[in-house]
């Protein structure tokens, strides 16, 4: 079993829809949670960074962490065609040197 | 400010050859990490360097090695290339006071 599970999709939604992306994990020591956006053949771009449980909002993006369920989510409101990309969740333990990534979810927003 | 830079952008090598990839971190960041991303998968951790010392190593064979220079730039070396080494190699820069890592554009390595 992988430490971080993420549905690879693909996920296709119409422009303006609310998108929900999710990851589950098995390591209860994870405390730092990140979402990255990766366009085709580019490096991952950091979107959201959250420490421990709770919600964090930044513009159209909201990140949620539920440590009791070992479940994290990224919501995208008013989705735009430019949001079409692969979204990667990543997490780390306290003092760790590495990020552990999910497989990535390929998202397409249709005009 | 410039982000993380990597060179070269693309590289084609033959099995058995070796390759050197280069990375310059964000100004002021002293930690550099290397990741391998195979098509359709998330990045996998290879190494982390901080203050020129190796601080973490992922589950990769000894053919993979790296180093960090006094200016905090870094090199990743891969010897005896295999077809399975074909991937996007990503460098990430980090301000050690946070856990946020910022990635460069990557080097796409193709081994034939």
C-alpha cells in the first residue's frame, strides 16, 4: 500500500464548476500538507501549504486537512480552463527531509 | 526574484553512459532536494542537501549521487544509465525555516 493515495482521474468538469480533489494517507506522523499544480512537461507549482488540521483559503482555492480521517482535500471554485493541469498532493513529517507525493489527478476544465 | 533554475532542459543519453544535472536554488535558500518523476506518477525523493551535506536519501541505487557547492547550487549524477532512468528530474529549493519546497522546471532525461 502506498503511503499517499490519490485518484489519478482523469477528471473533466465544465467551466465554472466547483472541483474537489482528494488524497488519503496512511502515515499518522504527517503534519505538513501541500498541493501542487503541474502543467504538462513543467515543474510542480506550490498552490497551498497547510500545517496540521484545518482549512486554508487563498482566492478560489481552499485546502482542508482532516488528520483524524487521514484525508486532505483541495477545492477549486469558479473553475477556469487555465486550471486544467495535474494536481499533486504532497506531505511531510516533522523534521523530515522529503515530501511524499500522491500520483496526481489530471483535471480538465471544459469551456 | 529568480526561481529555481535547472540545466539542461532536455537530455538524450545512451544506456551505460553517465549524466550530470544542475540546479540553482532560490536566492537565500540553503536546502536543495532532488526528485525523479516518471510519466504518470508523482515525484519520488532522491536526495536532500543542506549546507553542503547530505541530509536525506531516498530508495535509489548507488548509481545516483549528488553534491552541493558553497554557493548552494547542486549537481545530480547518474552513472551506468538504464532505460528505466528516463524521467523528469526535479530540483526543489527550500527555506529551512519552513517545509515549503519550490520546484524548478525540471530536466527531461531520455535514455535510449
